[in-house]
C-alpha cells in the first residue's frame, strides 16, 4: 500500500468458494462467518437483492471487527440466479434442484453478485454489483438427475456450480466468470483500490 499499513481484511462469508477466490488476490485476510438475515421483499429488483444482502452480511461482521484497534475492511457478497424475472436461490432439496435445472436447461439466465466493502472505524461503505449471462446446454432429465445426485447443487444458487461438474452443463457465458462463482474479482479489486488497497502493487 505504498508505505501505508495494510488494513485487516475480513471476508464476511461461510462460502469456501469465495474464500478461494479472494486468495487469488494474494492479500492477507481472515474469514468471519456472517449470519445476517437474507429475507427480501418479492418486489425488489435483482440488483437491490444482491447489494442489500451483501451489505447486510458485511455489517453483521463489522461490529466484531470494530472491537479491534487494528484498521479493518470487511467484505460481504451475495449471489443470485435470475431466470426471466424469477429469482432462483439455493435448492431446498433434491426435487427443488431438479426443478431449477429443468427450468434452466437450454436457456439463458443471469447471475447477479453484490459486493459490499465497509471500513471499520470510519464506517465508509461501497456497494456495487455485477451481472453475467449464462446459457445452459439442452439437457435430458437423466442428465439433470445424475448431476443432482452428485450433491454439488445443494448449496449453490440456481442449483449448479460452474467451477465444478456444473461446468459440463454450461454452453457459454457473457461477462465475468468469477461473478458466476460468487465473487467478481475485477470489481472487488476496483472497490479495494478506493480504500487504498492496491492488488497490483510494487
């Protein structure tokens, strides 16, 4: 940080995927699970949902981080899948995962991820989002059930993980790949720079 002290970076998440992605930036960070309320009104737009939930997750961890005298920066993130206006969250069970993937197969949907960064002490907050279009291959019911049986879809929005076996279901994407995984690194790096944290530094 050009002679400045690197702030204590905290990822407010229980997602192992977001932890792996943040590690790509080669910045020291720690993980503090966020247990924020994730309910939202049905009238909210996808942008409102992901930005609000990302902020909630970060805010839920800020109080704990603020108890330390060390300067901190808390990162929260939330991802949803949207198909023709309908929000697809994490499947509640096997049948729900099959239902979601049946709806997605052969069609294009959008993935939205919100990112919030909050500076402890000052309370300065930035909240943004990114969107990616994903087109699924036409799939047979047998293929869908076989994929759901792997267990991979159980904790993923839209019931698939593009970074895992779910990659075989995807025909193409338009936009940021990491956004689909759950943390748009290009967007995050720009946001971090606004707090004086430069990922590409001497």
